C-alpha cells in the first residue's frame, strides 16, 4: 500500500512533507542521525511545557525536584505532529496522559513500538489534527512543536488547534522566525552544511514571525503568555533557552474563559 493511500489527508496537510517524514522510520530514535537535533532540543521543550503547565494551570511553580517524578500527573496533553514520539514519551514520563497524532503512518508505527519497548502507555493515532478536532475532544494542553511551518494555511491551523484546548488550557508552539538569520542557520547551515536535518525539510517562505503567530492565537481566543528562543552554543555544541527568537522559538498561550 502506498504512502498516499495510507496517510490521512486534510486541508492543512502538505502531502510532500508527510511523505518526507514518513520515510524516516526508526531514524526518529537515532540520536546521532538526521533527527538528532530534536533529541538535543527536547529537554528545553519539555521543561518549557512542564513549567508553564505547573504555573498557569496547576498554580504551582515548584521545581521538578520538589514536585516529585510525575509533576504532570492527571494533565491531558495532545502532541500534534508527534513524529516518532520523542516529545510524547518525555511528557508521559512526567505523568501526563498523552495523545500523539501524526498523519504519517510510519511515524505512528515507530512511536507505538518505541513506547511499548519503554513501558509507556501513549494513545497514538494516525489521524490529522482536523480529524481530532472533529471528535470534539479537548485537552488541558496542546503541543504542536516544529509543525506549523509545515502545514498549509498556518493561521487556520492555529485556529483549529485552539478548538482542541479546554477553556483555561494552554497551547505550546515551536517554529522558526522568517529572518535572514534563520535562512542562514536553519536552512543553509542545518540542512546543507551541518546536515542536522534532511535537505528540503524547510521552506523559508513558510517560516513565521513571532508577532504573526501571536496575532493568529489572539484571533483564535488565545492569549500569549510567553515566548522564548532556542539558541545553539557553538563552543559547547549545546542548546539553551534564550531571548533570541530570530531563528528557533517557543510560544505559550492560554485559552480565555
């Protein structure tokens, strides 16, 4: 059966991107391979989500080592475009009840196998975000990280994501700013010089300015509560959260009501 026959379609899904990620297979969990950068930045993403949920939803900004090993116990999170499950597994490990969705069937197969191997219970589904929204399900938090720059009609996609968030819940987005700096670092550097991600992964025209993303969230009934950059430190070859949003950045928003 072909990728086109098995992958669910929707107005926001770019079939070429789905096919590209669908071919990655078990490379999702090769920390030294093409998706290694996601493993490198994952601790930043997980900490960002954890801390904002504890502060803005649970009313508790207690540090992880003071909150126990499962600080997200009882929090229901949807991981949109979950890929091979890198983020989903980390959130589940913190106690969250996680639903991970992806339109690429191979991604879901890889994620499901790896979660079973790790002894984690994660609700993985090979569906689109639109299909999930149509079920009427709502979550305490929704994460769509490194996704919005790959969809068609990103402003409509953000509005659709807001439907998945309960009133008072949070949405987390991570994407790339549309700057000359991001063209140099995220495309020329990451794809062609360093080989961090497969060539052709990104289209600079689809990168999104932070203020654009914030405006889309406002129109969807969400209020931005934070934005932060993720910056690479060449001397230590590590990533850290920063104030520089010119390339990679995170954004958190809360649903009014």
